[in-house]
C-alpha cells in the first residue's frame, strides 16, 4: 500500500543523564548512531494520554512514534466520515498516522482512497469467527472457544494467512498471539510448520511483522526464521494505558536475532 512518509517526523534525543540511568535508553541512542530508526509504530492515545505527552515521552526516550487509531466494528471509527475526522484532528503532529483495522469486516467499511491517507495500515487476527460461527476476540477469555487446541491453532494460522492474502495492510501486529488459556504452551503450539506458513504469507504479500514489546512476541526463533526468509520487521508497544514503555523486548531482539537497520519497515512514499 502506498503510504506517505512525513518529513515533519520528530527526531527525539535522550539526554546523557537519562541514558545513564536507563540501559534501554542508552542502547537506543547507540542503535540510532549505528543507523537504526527506532520507531514505535503501534502506540495509542489511551488512558488519558495526550499527543503532547506522547511527544514529550518521545523527546525523553529517543523513540519516534506512529500513533494508531482503532477502526472497525465496535470502535468509534466506523465509516469514512469518522475516519477522516480523526485523521484531520491529529495529522499536523510530528508523528506517523496509522490506521489500526479491527476485525475482518473493516475492508468493506472504508474506501480505499481514505484508507490511503494514513501513513500505513495494520491489523491482526485477534478477532475472527471459527467454523462454528463463533466470533472471538482472543484477548477476552470469555469470548475464546478452544474445543481442540490443535484444531484451534490450525484455524488461527489459516486466519492469519487469509488476512495477509486478502486485506490491504502494511504491517501485521500482535503476531503469534495466543489467548490466555494457550499461552503456557506457546512454544509447543507454534510449531515450525505453523511459523513457516505465516512467514511465507508475509513474504509473498510484502507485509512486515511487528516485534511486540507488550506481549514479548514473536519468539526469537520465529524472528530468526522470518529474517532468513527476508521478512521486514516493525517495533510496537500496543499500550493499553498511559504507559508507552521503551520497546525493551524489541530492542533486545535486535541483538539476539542480529537484526540490521535494513531489516526494518519504513512507510513508503506515495
């Protein structure tokens, strides 16, 4: 998808005192000197967090930001009118503007022209309907149905692949996320074969995969396989409240998985 890179993007810089106190901030400063763009492409104005506070955090940490707005069934943004009104409200701030597409219905709710006003678009497969017609939101335990864990995983992987094949997105976020009931079995359930199907779909459809700091996913094993296949990565927090954090897990994975500056996603110019 053609996206507009903003020349007005802020260039935050952590102070010497801050980097001395926080090892992650020191590492961020080091990585930026080495040519890495440290951008949290998955931030939200949640819990009362204002754009001004986000920009102050950006200056303090050295992290640039993409601010995402949830769009789809059950969210405030449900049509072209609300989509554009929200875009206009924030478009002049020095951040990337992201559309977070929710559920599988979103592709029929917004026009291609208005979707393209955003710098990039992302989604996940945390909302989907199973073979029995049950619509699930995987982060809500009461809405998750696992009759058979292996069958659930096969359905989930098929949904992820379908999203990548059929939805006009730039990033796939919250990758390899599992509902609470299955998270203790993450390594066993995310088999090589299942990981490879997701990775292949990302490569074939030119979709970057997020390294998510909140959930600490995907695993280093997945990231190394994806890097070898030529997948691009983004870094994201997906904050649930005012706490934006400092992308600790994503920064750790750069070293653990030998990621280079050119392994990372950048919004493309129109």
